[in-house]
């Protein structure tokens, strides 16, 4: 696989993943950043 293509796809899914977490925390009323949510999950 082309490295540039892999990086683009990885970045795209990472952004979508973070946006989904941000939407979940926003609608649940929790004022936390996506990074804090990611670390709290693991």
C-alpha cells in the first residue's frame, strides 16, 4: 500500500473518530475534550 494513501486514510478515520466522541460528549452534557475521553476509555 502507498504510504501517503495510508497516512491520508488513517488521518481521515482519526478525525472522524474524534468528531464522533466530541458529538457524544456534547450531547451527553459532559464538558470534556475528546483527548480526555479517549484516555478515560483505556
